[in-house]
């Protein structure tokens, strides 16, 4: 027989769920009325009024003045307070880290980038990140509701450790606990491709690919984030999506992961530059390579086209594994432009069943900023909205 305590818990959980629903709808609507929220959510007007009143009291929602609705009826407009709903984003790559304040709409408020001059294996690197993050918040006088960190994969979410850091000094380093103890805020850590996937789901083109969307991050390595119905697909260890370590050549070169012929050995930024440095006129950085490619350098075009073919094989495998509605490509490959994507598309078309090809969209990220940076806001708010009363009490 249900107890009063159980009944109260169910009511509390229901209210939490309703608050999360309302905040998510307001995030999508922008300025709206209480009546519009009631209609879109299916919640009765009195429930909406109660929720909005509590959100206004907490400073999460603000009124914007009169709106004219159907039949000339006037109502009071409301919107989320983007100044209140902000997070601290920390985006880490092997060569740099970026600190940013990002609001619930994916807008960047403040940003600064730091180079990593030491090997990322050095534990002092993350001590520097912690110190810089603390100072960044202090000097910008910001009070975020949480902190999100995007790390190179594989990141084992259940262990709160990263496999990309193999030095003995990292064995006992747990990111969430360490950063929470210093920043005194809830901290959420994800591998970068998952963050990018959530960024595309929340802030990208909502008209295509919803259901199953895959984001492929390109740069030092190649990784994929898979989102199904708004939820990250992490796998047993939390490290799903490591497509860069799919073998596409069993007799290929040895990868640091222990496998042979891994995808990223053929089509990562590092792999492309390795070939470009061997040209008669060596190209030493990716920006220069992009310039040469765009101006029609035949030797560079040959290198990039080979990488595009290998990358296309990786995308074809994704198509069969996850059957996504869209694959969004982010990271350094965006700089190569549409001609590169056309080459990838040709390979995908050759390697998958026609019906699969007809029902998959392949595109570059259309977001103005790095998906793996602004996606941090999506990750943090997605987690906080599981218990939105935290936002009311913050």
C-alpha cells in the first residue's frame, strides 16, 4: 500500500518533470505567453501559472511586456533570463584549452583560449586549467549554475577517468571530484564528440536528423557522438563512438591504441599533415594546407582526396551501424569546404546500399561556434534539468 511519503515523492517528481518541460519549451520558443506554454505542454493553466511564478521568483524567467495573440487578445510575454542561465565551459584539446561562459541558448558571453605548452600527460596541465578557470570566473564576475568539460576521448564516464591520459600520475585523477572541490559548482564531464553531438541536437538544424543524429569530430583524431531522441549513446563504459579506431586496413600501420590500420591513421588532421610534410615543398600546419587545397595545389588535393575517401568509408560504416538521419561533420574538416564534403559523399554513395544513402544527410556543422564548445551548455542543462529545483535554489 503506497505511503503518504511515496505519494509526496511522486508529486515532487511530477513537478520537477513539469518544470523541466516548461524550461525546455521556453528555450525553443524564445518569447511566449503562458497560454502558449499550456497548449504546447498539455499542462493546465493553473499548473503553468504556478511554475512560471516560481521561475520568476528565482530570476530564471522574466516578463517582457504585452503580446497580441489570436483575435487581438493581449497577454504578458515571458522568456528565459539568459543572464541567469549560464555555464562555465572548458574545452580541452591536446594543444589548447578554451574557457567560456555560455548561456542556455548556446550564446557565448565571454571566451579566452590558452595554449598547452606541456605534454597533456603532465598532471600540472589540469592544475593550470583549474587556476585559470577560477580566475576567469572571478575577473568576469560570473555566477554560472554549473561547469561542463569536453575532453578528448575515450572518457570513461562511469570511472570519471580518461584513457587518453596514460601517465601513472593520472591513475587516481577523477575530473568531476577534483573540479567540483575547487570550483564549488556541479561539474559534468563528457568526451568532446558527445558534447558536439548534444550541441548539434540542441542548437543545430532541428528540422533534419532528429531521431538519430551523429556528430563526427575531426582534428587530432576522429570521433563520433551519437544522440538518439536527445540522449547520448555511451555504451557500457561510456566510451561509445570511437570510430577513429575502427580498422579499415588489417595490414596497416600500428596505432597507439594497439590496433592496426585505424581510421584516424589515414584521415585525421595529424595523418594528413604527416603526408603534407613529405612534399617537395613541405606544408607544416593545417591552415597552410587548407590554403593550398583551396587554391588548387594538385599534390595537396591528392592527399586530401585520399583522406576524404577513407573518411567516407568511416561514414559508410556509421550509416550501417546507427542508421542516422544525418551525420554532421565538425572540427578542422569544415575549413576544407564543400569540395571536400563532395568527395566524402561520393565515397559514401559507393559503399552503402542506395536506400540507406537516400535517407542520410551528410553536412558540415552550420553552427557559428565550435559544437564541442557550445555543446557544453547543452550537456550541463540537460543534466541539471533532471532535477530543475536546483536551478530555483541556486
